[in-house]
C-alpha cells in the first residue's frame, strides 16, 4: 500500500513550516521533489533547503523527478489543464513506484496550503485511479497570510466580506460583485490594469514570505506602472515569479 502526505510548506520561508509539517516530513519514507526545468531551479532548491533544515538524521530519502510542462498553446484552457494534470498524475505514479517499490509513505511539499488555488489535491484524486494510495493533508501558511503580514494590513474591513479570485477572472469579468476587497492570485501579469483605478488601493507582494520579498502599496493609479516594471525585472532576474495582491476600494 502507498501513502501520500501532502505537506503545506507556506509561501517559501522555511520558518513558515508548522511543527505538524516537520513531523510529517520526518515520518515519511521518501520525500518527492519535482524539477520544473531551467529557470525554475530556485523552486526545487527551496524544497531541498527545507529538507536540509528540518530532516533529522536517519530520516527519509530524497527522490527528485521531472514534471511535464503544460501546453500553453492549447486554445482550450480547461482542456489543456486537464491533460496536464493527467500527465502529472502519471509522472507521480512512476516516481512513487520507483522510490517505494515495496510501498510506504511519500511526502510532497506544497507551496502555501494544498487547498487554496493549488491543483495538488486534484492531481492526487487522479493518482487514486492509477494506484492504491491513501492521501493525508497537512495544512500550511497561505500566500494570503504572507501578503497581509508583510504589509501589516487586515485582510477584511470590519464585518465585511472579501473575495479571493484569479487574474484571469479579474481581467475577464471586472471587479467582483458585492465586495470592497479582493485578493488576486495566479495573475499572469497586471490584470488590475483592466480596472478603473479611481478609488482603488493595491497592496502587492512578489515572493511573499521569502528572503527576496518585494512589496509595493498605494493608490492603484499611482503605483500600477511601478508594479508592472518591478514584476518584469524580478521575473527576468529569477526566471520565475510568484506574486499576489490585495485590492480595496478605500485605504481602509
């Protein structure tokens, strides 16, 4: 029998790991580390650093493997993502069987929390169709928490709701109805430019919680261009970027 433990590791700072996460990593027989190819070596490197920091002597082995790449040219976004997730599930199956030929527990580190805008749990569901495996989830510190902590702001206004959405939704559908606060994730770059900036404030973070975190905040009309330029430079410097931002109709 195979066990897969999905461990939320926070937004990239090794000190964001919970005690439960550290115990779960040490209890595994093997830790799976995916490689995403040139330009994204930092992501695998951060996972390796976490292992160096928290694994005890005689702990689990490390097994690295290459992830398939999504076909960004597919005009049907959802179909393309489904095909990609199927390919990842196949890769996971091969990696687990190679690392644990007699069965056992594999741990997989997930950025932030596995339940928030992350496809790991959906891929794990596909894995269940391919092999006998149980899945355990260890929650992690979300990028939203890292964003609001970095800017020292409250996520919501008093008694008010907020929306967590994506850059694609913001660009295609405009401001979410019924709220004055929106947190935007998975933005390929500058979806806030589709909005009328009048009366909007933005708190933006790249690499939230990491040593190289970048933060910009202010009226959207005044800082939008600076965010775009800073984002482009950061992506060029690192080969990848993770960013998140909060928009509010007033400064709060």
